[in-house]
C-alpha cells in the first residue's frame, strides 16, 4: 500500500479522478493486477473477498481501454440492482475526454430482450446484465468488434442453476469469437479457482486480503466464541439472541446486517429490534428518518410499506424482494448514510447491492429448499458471501460475522463453515432447459452451422471440462432432435439452420418449451372468443414465468370460482391445481385491485407484484409475436389490449386515458369517474374544471392540456 498513483502507469485523467475521490494508494490485489498485466491487455481472473477493491481493478482496466486503446468496455453483472449500482460508480468516467476530443459516455441497459440496443453503439462503457448481453449478441450487433474489454462480475455464479448457463455461454463465446478483447473476471473465492482460470485462459490473482479484518464467530447462550480464540459476553435484552447481538454492536457505534431465512422472519426481527434501537437516535436523526419514512409512504398504501415506514422512524428497516424498487432504494440510501442502524434482510441482499456493516448476524444456517421439500443447511459459499458484508472499509478496521446455530456443535460449525472451503463451481449447462435455450440461439445466430462446429463450441465450455464427452454428445443430440421435431431447427445433412419460428423465439429470449406451449394455445384458440383468463394462465404457467407462487389452501376456492365463472375464456381444460397464486394476483391486478388489497387477499408483496407484471408484459409480447407467426391475426388486438391492461393494472375502458403522461391507474380511474372517458372529453374540458378532479390539481391539469395540444 506504499505506492503512489503518481508513479504508476495509469491514465493521467483517471489519476485526477482517483485523487478527487480520496484514493492515495492501491490495495495489494490491485497492485498485483497491474503487475500481472492488467494495463497490458492480459486476461485476468481476480478472486478476492467482498470489499477488497475489485471494482477499482475494473475501473483501472476500463480507463486504460478507453483512453489508451480507443476501445469500448462492456461490464456484465448478474443482477439489475448491481447494474444500476455499477452505472452510478462509472458515471465519473464522463468527466474524462477521449483522444478524439469527445467526452466518455456511460450507458446502462438491462431489459427489453427483443431489442438490438442500437443506441449503445455511441457508448464507451456499457453496463448490462448477462442476459441482456446474451440477447444483444443474438441480434448480431455490429459494434461488438469495437469492444476492447469485457468485465464479468460475480463470476462464481457460474455454479448457479438459473444464472450459471447464460454466464457460461457468454464466457465461451467471448473467448471464441472476441478473443482480441481483454477479459477481466471478478469473483468471490472458490475452491476450484485454478480449473476456472485454466478454462478461461486467465492469469489468476487469488487472494484472501481484505481492507478490514474479518472475525467470525458463533453465538452460544449469551456468549460468542470467535475464531480469534476470544469470547464476547453479550447482554440479555429479553428479546432474543439476534436483538442482543444487534444492540451490543450499536452500543459500540456499529451498524448491523441481520440475515434471516424468510421475509416473514426478517420483518419480525426488525420489529423486535426497533423497540430498543430507537433509543440510540438523537433528535436530529429522528427528524431526518421521519422525513424518509414519509418518502416511503408517498403513493404506497400497502400494509408492508406502512410497517417499513414505522420501523425506519426507529432507525431500523427490513429489505427483501417483496418491497417495491423505490422503497428498497430509500432503505439502501438511508442505511449508507448511517441513519438506519440495522437492516434485517433475506440472503439475496448479500449477492446484490453493496451494503457493508460492522457486524453481520446470520440468524439461521438453514434454508427451505423447494426441490427437497425441507430445510437444508446453507452452502459454505453462501455462508462466506454473507460474512463478506461484515466490515465497512471507510469506518471500521474489522468486521464481525456471527452465526446463531443453537443446535450445532460449535467445533463442527467452525470446522465446516469458518475454516471450510467454498464448494467447487460445477457447470449447470447440463440442464435440459439451458441446452434448449442456448443450442437454439447458437444455431439461429450462425445459420448453416455444422454439427462438428456445434461440438467445437460446446467443447470450449466449462461443461466439457467437467463432464464426459459421451454424456454431452447424447444431451446435445436429444436436444437437437427436440428442436427439429418442434420445427424450430432444420437439418440438411450435417448443417443446421433455424426456421423462421426458431429464429424469432431465440430473439424473443424465451425457452423453446414455452414457445411450443404458446403455439399450441394460440393455434387451438376459438375464433371470435374472448381469452383473457386463458392467456393469463398460459403465461403464468410457462417455464419462463417468475415468481410462480404456489396456491395456499385458502386460495383453492377462489381459483375454483374464477374457473367456473370464466370457463369460456380458457384455452385448455384445467382445474384449480393447474393454477398458481400468481394467476390470482395478476387477474386481480387487471381488475384494478390495489397493491394493499392484493397483499391482503393473496399474500403477494408489492415487489413480487412488480416482478409478476414485468414478466407478464414480456411474455404477453412474446405470445403476440407467436400469434403473428401462426397467422392468428384475429387474436392480435386482444393480446395487445391485455398487455396494456397488465402493464397499467386497469380495466379495458381506461386504456385511452392511461396513454397520457403522468396518468397512472389511480388518476385514470378518477378521470373516468368524473365523466372523462376518452381523450376528446378531456381535451374539450376547461383546465379549471379538469383541475377539480381528484388526484389531478392545477399543475397536472395544465400539463395534460399541453400534451393534448400536440396530439
């Protein structure tokens, strides 16, 4: 840490930015990366703990690529939240000027898979999710050869059954088709890192160095045994071990992250902790968190958000996927400011945004596994990821990760988790869905590809390093047979090409099995029939739909009544057990039920409802495209209308009104009730009268009138 930036071969403009941000020296892994050829275009894999400076390594390589090599940078992340965070961090690059005199341009893109994203050609740094990059490559972007650096974050997710296959194929294609570009892979520490580095053709930087010392321990009836050999005695608050550990840390000026196994448990722990944490807020802090709590309530009337707002007033928050995006952002920002002293969260936070705390409390080492139908112990890799959030580099010299494991043998816990090594990464590309998706995209992207060329591509995957050649060959052959049988792929001798149907499905970025079900449903749909419930069912039932929430016992009668009443709208015969709670929530959403009502009736949180709507919008668009392919033009208007209803959460009569800017479902309904049932009636009404409509007011009424002048 003794080297000064002045003496290093770093672009001068970037040195200025680093100095302005307060950086004076490099961390050891950052120094090592430069020594090993980071600025010379070498491919590098960095595996270090959380908060050890991997992002700065990426920034150094990116600045060098843009300013010294006049090339583009693509930064890939597994999550949208991470993409947004990295975009914020890389925005500082726009203060730099390229050799052609133009300012550096940074862009982020994460959604709309059926898009070439032409606008990205003007960017110098492009931040996107792995899936978005995969989609962009399927569309055959012409600027891909201008990319001089690919940064792939969270590389250890190669072993994730959902995200791993896309990441693996991205790595494989980058290495095979963009081998003139530099590859920088960033990862948590994994056991088989040498194997991964060899597969990627990367220099390996494998370090356990952290800017803050990590102390791990296990709670045992009032005391914490640490791996340092020390024992901490924790005062009993009468509210349970988690709250005891929270208050113990806050007393010493620390913030706390509590990881709970479920959303319900996270909320329960936050409520318990808030009763004592509020005593540690001073008057100024109370005023600020009161304002932040009001910000949370702005436009959100759900019980979940009301509960969160009350907790924030006490310096506590919970964080999970059930919260809407704006609520999560407020919680994250206020925690970073230090005003929220403790966040209780589900484990997804550990793999998402960067929110370090002095102390991490892991409230349980088991998670419910839906495939097993039981609670099972978490992996060592997940444990290490949770621990990695302990220690705030700018505030602390150490971080504490304390696990509550009341039924575990302390020695066994230390042996397995604290001193244990994370599980090796295993390829998940062997999964049938993954092979369907990526084999079709390969054939669609490379028309006329030979079987031997397909074999060469897959021989460069991690899958090929870890599984027998005969196993892979059999899987590929059976997948090719399926795609050919479903008329997505055509075989001529040893060459393969995608049909019009197969090509479109690949670009839509849906599972071929979903496309087959959509095609069957559309083809069999009755002429001149209304199919609202049928379309929603086929969408929520397909393999691509998420989150698919299981029915509870008390939901069964509700589904039966829905099926009985709208049986004429169905595309297939089905019973209540063919449906999900997501279908109930989605149908209620387009009947204009509020978030609050949907939560009360079906237990679907606003964050889940947000994802249900977002996923359904994409799948209904895909259904529309399939209907065009099979020449069912008679269904196109109906599907398009339903997509609008899903997007806005409205009944059909409100569609014309929500086309206006700043008019969502609530204001549209208010206008309709006031007699303004179409654009003409709104245009004809004086602005003063329009302003009297509930939720409108003078300012918005004037804006609406200005819009209508242009229509």
